[in-house]
């Protein structure tokens, strides 16, 4: 288990809330990089839920991962508004980079300032070839 984060602390921080499962899952994902089977077992026990209930929530939401990422990710909006603002041409111009995963997401809610991307909780708007290339370099070097 990741020594920097403590699953029990994460659970205890949210246990008294109404609807604690999603906040717990988000914090586990942020802290450990994924939600493992061991995490699911402990979360289910703490919340008096079945493993299937917790696992079902994890598998329903695409942001939750069961295994850690191999490469850092840039979540790039490819919804209609960003498409109309040139995201597909931008992706073609920048190309693939084996050091970074360009993960497609559909709508970051930044339609008026697209193309847009999300890295962790950091928003990047009005992307062009230079700014996306610089973002890829920065993320790959981290």
C-alpha cells in the first residue's frame, strides 16, 4: 500500500457524510492512483455495503481505474463544441506521444473556451498546437 496515503484516514474523513462512497472513491483514486480490490473490500466493510455495490460504482464511472496508469494522462475534450473549435486538427497536428496518454473525454464544461483539457484538477483552455505541445512536454517531464 502507498505509504503516503492511508486508506483508513480517507474513509474516516468521509464516513459521517451523507453519501460518502463517491468522495471516498475520489480520494482513494487521487491518493493511490487506482482503486484496487483490497480498497474495495475495506471500503465496502466500512460502509456496510457489498463488494459488488462498491465495485459496481467503480466500474460505472469511467474516471475510476482498477489499475494504476502507466503514463501520465491529459484528458482532452472531444465533444461537439471542442470539435467545432478544432480539437481534431489539433490532435492530428500534435500527434501521438508515447510518454503521455491523450485520454478522450466528452465535455469538461468549458465549451466557450475550447479546445480544453484537464490534467489532474488543472484546467487548460483555448489550446492550440503550441500550448498542447508545451503541456505534453511538461507532463511527460514530471
